């Protein structure tokens, strides 16, 4: 398994698979296959795919550790960038189809609708992460600062779910929201558990050192 | 469903008619699901025969009308109305029906009848989402007496020359073209004349968002979005600028006087 993942093929494969939803949407838009309200369809679909890629991106590390497959790490950046790709399209559907690319209207809509504000905020927060995703940026910033910046990603599940929750609140229809919230909660929960375990581990080691010190 | 074209002022818009496929597949009918494709998929379970509509309340001659008798109560007319949904999209639909006033006159309203309440079917056996917490069931709507008696308010049995598809509110619904779509109750089983303003389903669910009147009004925003513009389904392309919403959905000349002197910001 680990060896198969090191093979050059999986990466382009994941890349192509990740583009499939986009390809379908482009095809659907031109072939008139997106139902009576294509603008709404595109907006919802790009939002759904953003959430799915967010889940996939955040699943890489837990999977890597649990399955003891360090090579999985190679896919994290690509999946993260696809999350940004879809959130950018999602932003664009709103800005273009809903607001006619009118900055004044966009500003008014952000101020008027809390769910738009939170969605827009999520998009803004993800932007520096996408912008500093290449190797040179890591080098230029230094690994510590780069890592600190990229911890922003842990805020996104909260803002994204709030955005989705508020959007569905009009219809009191939270089944799908709950599914995504549960998945993201597991992925973040795993990290919390790991962090606690590490801290405890450090604590135990420190105490062990203290007691073994010669008196 | 045979009908003659209506000659009532405002009853026939010359705008391009929305395709039947769009008008019958993009629906809000929460008894069959909250997604707009759900009703077309799920409403085949609705049984439209036998069907009776009970007219009761403040009337001299209350009664139960079998759908067959209701269909024959007055001459069927074709009306081509704009339909504006509160969500910001619109269609142009050719309906078949006759003025609700014909039925109301028949039952002879008492002097103190001020409102008309509509109750729609709520059958958990055939409507999978009745019982979900989205709204209180049965779906309830209402009009003021003068609105209900207005010649444009249509008791509707068909569209596009055919009987209503289930997802569009078969076998009988109301269509009030100058109000947001949710005011036009579907699959009606009871019509009740009252003195008190009836509570409506959406008003109960979110009173600050959905008022009793809910007239189409580009100047009064929904608390969560603007109502100034709309997208015409099947017509306005992805990149087209959305079209401006008209006061009373373009029926101001016909209905505006009913609201003279009313603060429409307060009575939204």
C-alpha cells in the first residue's frame, strides 16, 4: 500500500478525480442539464464540493497516522488547494450570478445577510493559506510561522458549518448540515485527543525525569 | 382542461411563458420535501380522487363540494400570470380556473366575514414530509375578504391547458398573482370565512419574515435578502443581470387601490 502510494501515478489520478465535479458542472451548464435554476444549482454544488474537499483535506493527517502511511501526506496540499478552488468558484457564483459583480451590491449583501458574511469570511480566511501553499513560501516564511498561519484551517469547519446551518435555517432542514458537522467534529476531535495525549506524554516524561534525578 | 381566455383586466400577460418542464419540476410544496425537485419526484402518491372541499365559517350556506361539482361551478378561464417566489425567482404560468369570488358568492358570506382561510391536505400516508418540523401542518394561508373577492384571485384546477400536476397543487389550489407564491395554497380541502385574521403557516414559522399580506414589493426587503430583483426561470441566462421586481408583481393597476393608505412596510 505504502509503495503503491509512492508510485508517480496516484497524484495525477487524484488531481483528475478532483476536477471531475468541476468538469460535470461546466458540461451541465453548457448542455442545460442543471435544472430550472442553473445559477442556484451551481452555487449549491460548488458549496457542497467545498465542504467535501475540506473534509478530505482534514482527513489526510488522521488517516496518515492511524494507517501508518506517511506517504499520504503528499496529497494534503493538493486537496487543500482543491478546497480553495471550489470555494473560489462558490464565491464567484454568488458574486457574479447573484450580485452581477457589483461591489456595492456585494457589500450590501454581506452586511445584510449573516450567512453571507460568515461564508465570505471563510473564503477570506482560506485565501492566505492558498497563497502560501508553494514550497518557496514555506522557506521564505520559515516553517514555524508558516505552520502558525496554516492553523487558520482549524477555524474553517466552524465558519463553514455556521454558514451552511444559517443557509438551511430558512427551511428548518438540518439533516445534511448534521452529517457534515459530525464528520468535521470527528476530524477535529481526533486532533484534540492527539494534542492532549502529547501534552500528557510530555508531562509524564518530565515527571519521570524529575523523580529519576539523583538526590 | 378546456377553458376560454380571460378578458379580466391584467389576466393575460403577453410575456414569454415558462416551459412546462420547468414549471412542473421546480416547485415548493413542502409536504413532499423541501428541495425544489422533491415535489415532482414524490407527489405521485397524492390521491386527487375522491376529493372534497369544505366551505364553512361565517357563511349562510356552508357545504362540502365534490371536486367534480367544483369544476363545473363556473366557466373555466385561462389566465397567464407572473408568479414571483419570495426566494427571488419568477415564472410566467398559464393557469386554468375561475375567480374564487364565484365560489364565495355561492355560499353567501355573512356581514361579519372579514377574512378567508385556506387549509390544505395534510395526509402523512401520502405526503412524506407532513410531520417534519419545518412548518405546522396542515399548511394554512389566508386573504382579506376584498383580496379573496378580487377578480384576479383564481380558484385553479389546471395549467398549460391540462389538469394540475400533483406537484403544482392538484386537484385544486388558489393563485394570487400579486402576492409571493407561498400565499397561493395548494391542494385545498377547506375554505373557512372568519372574522379574525387567520394565522398562516409561514407567519407561524417566522413572523418577522413572513407577514399576512406578503404582497410582492421590491421596496420591502425580506429580513435576510433583497426583494428588488428576481431571476426569471428558464429565460434569464446565468450571466444576465437579474430583472427588476415590479410593485405588486406588475398588478398595481388592478390591486393597488385595495392597499391605499396602508403602510406596506408595516403590513408586509
